[in-house]
C-alpha cells in the first residue's frame, strides 16, 4: 500500500520474540523488542520508538501507511521492525519479492 510493505504484526512479533498488546478502546498496539517499544494507532502514519533501557526516543517518522485492521488482524509496515532493532540494516532485507526479518541481538 503506497509503496509500503505491510506485514501481520502478531505473527511477525511472535517469530522475532517480541511482545505485542492490543488496546481496543484506543485502537492501538504496543510492540516491545528487547530494547525498544513502539505504540501504533490504526490509520495513523506516524511512528516513534522508545528505548526501554535508557532515556530517549526516535523522531516521529512516516512509513507510507498507518496500521490497518484487516479481518481482525493488525498489519503494520515491515520497516517498523528495523526501527525497533536500532535501524540495523540486517534486521530487514528485501530480496526478489521476499521479506527477510531477522532478530538482531
């Protein structure tokens, strides 16, 4: 969507060892990696990540699409997983119409 690759949030979080929680009243999800967390809101294309081990957060950034609910499944930009891992280029690789998401220690 809008040149933005969306992935199923819960499935990817589970496979990467991240946690995700859903707030149905606020229509937000909070994703926690080992060192970072991000709260995303349905339809809002503005993302930040906060350190869970030190003070600090990223500047707000647009990734091309806000999170979407499709058939009760949350989809978010794949690029958010790179941000949640300190922008490490090895955490997200596009290769011949495949997306490789890796956990970076």
